[in-house]
């Protein structure tokens, strides 16, 4: 079969994958990725926690090695992410940082220093950055609080992050990335994201695109004629109406609600994916498709224990199986 990147090229799409350190040391997995993809994102190695585990101690080696390999293979590189608004995923030392007597200045200085250091280090090799990740609380639709929003204001801080990124990564596409879905349970989340994007647009923030994480599942299926599909189109219409581009940044299919039988399960996963990708790629503004792991054993969902399968079986969320054989989702 033709590699995904060749199929993608025909449709004007880039095809990418998030690779984690463990799989970066696995020659077979890397070979699969090199064959199928023309874009790479580091699964964890580009996050603040990984780049600066202790204040001032930068560790760029892991990300540098991945990006250098990607470039040797002729791949584009995405940076993920400059600021993760969910305090749980900021470095502990950032959450505990002493902002002193002039906390707003100190918070701005810390935020700037991080973005400037990272963007300057990687320079022009980053094609696209997730500047801000997951700023909206899915339950309420409000902006999440963290040490930066506390001292700078939430919209102000997000705006600042984009402006600093713009100055120090002038050639890169700047993306706001989040995991809103098409279903009823995600209504507040979608509304919150739209509100944020409108606020940024009206301030003239240099934001170019919305990253659709696209960790999909049976609960947000968007089959034709469904209410979910209408809702998803409405959402994407409004985003593209603001002049923003779209990217699928972290695609996988959670099969928690699908039957144990592998044949039925893989068919279900492929059907969910087809409906979702058909709708989403019907927007010419959407030209990037990135998987969050491309073989089942390499998927973060195997270790994400918040909502495992009730039968305890490993999930089958990606286009290739544990032996790197193509599954129905691939075709
Ligand atoms: C996940 C990684 O896959 C895990 O290895 C890590 O433990 C936690 O983060 N949304 C994102 C990604 O933006 O950064 C997350 O990646 C998955 C959800």
C-alpha cells in the first residue's frame, strides 16, 4: 500500500506522528514513521517540564535529537507545547515559583524567558508551534487558572505568549491547541474555546490556527445526518470564519465502548475515524493530520488509566497494530 504521506500529498495534507523517547529508540517504529510521515512532533520532549526540569537547567538534547532526525528524513517539525495552561502539567517549580513583591512583572519575565529561550534555541526549524495548550476548562468553559493567569490575567497572558512567540519564531505557524469535541458533554468546552479565540482575534493576537487534538471515541461520533456532525460543522464554521486555519494535532480513537472482538473493534474504530476525518478535512483550512502514536502498543492510551476498557484489554486506537501491521483504520 502507498504510504500515508503519499496519500496525504495527493489531498494536500501533511501526515505526522507524535513520537515518544522510548519509541525513538526503536528502529522498527522509526522506520515505519519515516515511511508513512512527513511531519514529527515530540510526544513529551518539547514540553516545559522536559526542557527545563529545574529552574535554569535547560535540557534540549532529547528534543534536538528527534528534530534532527526528522529533518534528515525531510520531515516538518511541530513544537508541542510552549505553555500548557493546566497547572498539573507545568513544572512543579513553576507552580511554586516565588514571584516576589512585583508579581506581575516577575510572572511576565518568567513566561517571556521560557518562550524566548525555547524559540531561540530551536530557531527556524519549527514549522508550527502549539503556543498555548488546553486553556479552557472543559466543565465550565472558563479559562483555567495557573500562576501566570493569577498575576497577569488569563486572556492577557495567553495574548502575551503568542506575541513573544511571534517575535522569536517569526516564520512559524502559531497554534492554540485544545481537545473540545462534537458531543453534548463538550458544549461548554467548545463555547469557551470560541470565546477565547474571539477575544484573541479582537486584540490582534498573532494566532494562526486552532489545533483540534482529536482524541475521538464513540461518544462524539459525527456520522452523516447526526446532531454531532451539525454541531461540529457549526463549530468549525465559526473558527474558520475568524480567518483561522485548522490542524488535526493528536489523532487517535479510544475504543473503550467498542466490542472486545478484534475484527468488530477495528471496523468500529475505522468507521469513527472515517466520519470524523471526512467532515474535518472537508474544510480546506485543514491541511495537517498528526497521529498521537501510530502503532497500538505505542499509544499513550495504554497507560492512561483514567478510563480504561472495562474488559482490561489493550486499546487499538491507531492505524498499525503491535506488530506494525496495517489495520482497517490505515486503509
Ligand atoms: C500526553 C503524553 O502522550 C503522555 O505520555 C504524557 O504522560 C501526558 O501527555 N493532550 C496533549 C498531549 O496536549 O500533550 C498529551 O500527551 C495528551 C493529551
